[in-house]
């Protein structure tokens, strides 16, 4: 089991020149509730099954396993809805920011995430970071399926 400690921010897209090498992600949830979720994700040429659990949005247990692509496609068919986004990796200092540009019903939403070693770890925010939304559950991917950005 791994513990994922992650902070999430909105991005000022005018200040962030995105790299050219983004990776397309498609994901859906087989089931979810406020404390746990089972996600299927296709990321480029690989596919993953991920279980996340915990009461704290910032710090959750995460189990992730690579699965065959054919299984991922079949499992995604079981999902009520899917999220599509392009992920860009932006290295800065000892960190790598994951910047997600959403498509479809979440078009217009751009979110940056950073994984940390501890929840107390201090980081210097890049100029393109806007508002922190780490504690706002509406920005969780599982929430964006039920209440997409275009409905806000």
C-alpha cells in the first residue's frame, strides 16, 4: 500500500506555456463513495486499475496495478461516464507537476497536482498557479463525473 499526499491547484493558463508532449488519459469509476473508489485508467499505451481510500482528501491510501489494455477497455464500458484529459508533466526543482487539461464536459478546467512526501511539506508555487483547491471535493475526478465543470 502506498499513501498518496497530493495538493491540487487551479492554473492560470495565460501564464503557463504547455509542453508539446502531453499524454491522453481516459478514466472511469466502477464504483465510488466519499471514502473509496475503484478507477480504471488508460494512459497512453498503458492501463491501470486503482483503488483509493481514506477520509482525508489530501492524504489517501492508493493501490495501483497495471492491467491488460483489453481488460481496461472492457472495464471502461461498465462505467457510467468517463473523464478525458491531457496530462502534461512539468518538472520544477525536485518535484514534477502534473497539469491536467480536461476535455468533453469538463472542457475549460485546468488543474495542477503535486505529490508530496508529507502534508506539512512547504513548496514554492510557480507563477502559473492560481487558487488551491486541495480541500474542495468538487475538483476530485470522481466528482467531475457526477457534476462536470460545464454545469458550474
